[in-house]
C-alpha cells in the first residue's frame, strides 16, 4: 500500500549483508555487476569461480588447463570495485586440486572455500569431476583438516531426462538422499554449504546434519515454483537447480522463517546472462543484482512474516545478515542499509555485454514493493 503523509512507510534498517553465492563473471562485466551488488547493501560477497577461464588454482603457475588463480581473480575484483569488506573466491574443484594445494592455500589465507560442480551439470561446469574423486584423493580430508568450506552444487549429474525432473524425484533429491549423507558421514568435520537448496529433501538433510552443515537459499527458490517458469515459458526464471514444487517451496520457507534458524542464509546465485534464450536452448541462471533484498523481503512476507514487527525483522536479519557470516567466520557488518516499503519500478542492468534482465522483470513484475534507501 502506498505511504501517505500520516502513515510513514515501514522501514527496515539492517546490517549490510553478505551474498554468499553470486556470479560476477570477468572482463568488462565485473564492474557493473559488482556495483549492482554494492548498491543493494552488500558488505561481502562470495564470488563464484565458474568464470572463463575458471578459477581452478590457488596461486599463479602451471596447471593442466587454462585457468586463473584465486590470487589473480581476487585482484581483478578489487581492481574493478574496492568497496567490499569481505571477498571469498572459492577454488573450482577440478583435476588440478590436490591435498597439497588445499593445505598450502589454506595456510596462505587465500583459500577459504572450494566449489564442487557436478561435471557438465550447469553453466561452465565442464571441468568438474564426480564427488567420489575428491572423496578418495584426499582433497576433502585436507579441506576438513584446514577448515576450508565445501560449497556444494548438490545435483546428480548425467541422469536420464526421465529421472532428472520427475514428480517423485529429481537430480537434487537424488543427491541429498544418496550422496550427501555418505559425504557427511565420511567427513564429519568438513564444513559443507549446501548451496541454492531447492527441495524438501535438501532441507531435511541440512536440518538433520551437524552444525558443520548449513545452506544458502536464493530468492527465486523462495518465491517461485516450476509452474511459474512453465506458465508462459518465462525463461528468465530458468536456473539450476530448477525451480521445484509447492511442497519444496513450503519447506524452504519454513526453514528460513523458523525463529530458531541458524543454518539457512542468503546466497542469491545471481547469474547474469545477457543472451539467455537461443533457438535451441536456454542458459541457466537468474539475475538478482540490485534487487535481492527486496525479493527476499517479498518472499518472507508471502511466507507470513510481518516485517513491520521486531520479531519478523529479527527473523529476516538472521537469514539475510547474520547466519551466513557466522558460518564463514566473518563478522556481521557494523554498517547498515535500509529497506523502505515503497513501490519501485523494475529495470534491467545495462552492461557492455548488453542489457541483463532481472528475475523481477523476468517474472512479469512491473514494480517491487520495497526499495533500498
Ligand atoms: C550459474 C551460472 O550461470 O553461472 N547458473 C545457474 O543456473 N545457477 C551456475 C550455477 O551456479 O549453477
Ligand atoms: Zn551459482
């Protein structure tokens, strides 16, 4: 409802938050994408390593294929925008990764996290190896020993289409029922961030696991279901993991809005694609740069949280601003940003690669009910 002179619009002042999963790409795209994140109150970012080439070594030097080091990609990010308190760049796990690389990287302070991609399972994931590879070659053991977080893209790769997205099971449920329990059992000290969880099966796994296991949740998986994507084929809602069913969305909403939630935190998976759909397919990834806190606030309200009341605001702040930094051993920001309950028109982001359509526009919204002050 629009504010009038007698009733000031509700406002929410929060610590600047950490987006603990986002894609900033490379080259000329870096600056506008980083700026869009800074403009939505981010104090810190976890910048995903599926760049071109990928970030698949810790230090500059030889590798089995063309790749950047964490040191190099961190410098590119800082040169493009120096405005973040914390930047984590996970190592893209590939055939390069060895226990020696993990321990040297961790000791240097550069290596804080590693990213598991299911081989060819998503955008730029062709260098990934199956999970078993790192379970057996000492890499996960070294990560556990040095407190390096495993960022998990929890989907089974290579399934037949019939099993990839079935009403009873899908690539993510398979992973969290079959693979993840064995991983957690074999490495009880390994810190695992189950990323962009999209199913009740993943939520259940995270809830029953120890304190070493937490999860990030995106705006799209809290707001929408596969039906939203399919009705009108709104391909800007196409991301991996795919949007799921109402029972899955309900489980995600229950997890993030639970007043005792310490395990679920914000990680947008904002993934820009200037050319999204082609004649023979669609790039996976939803772009939420500039609009993520507004979309998260919308989702919390749809889930029944009253963001004008202190209790609701506390629940939202824990999810957006506190649980993620706590899991990654980062301080909660002492600076603040403010969300105001006022309609704002949605717009695309202009970049040297072309306009990037946000999830909000892609979902058919003309306005967002919150704006950032
Ligand atoms: C991501 C991208 O475009 O880089 N896409 C996506 O659908 N989430 C890759 C990823 O995180 O899976
Ligand atoms: Zn991602």
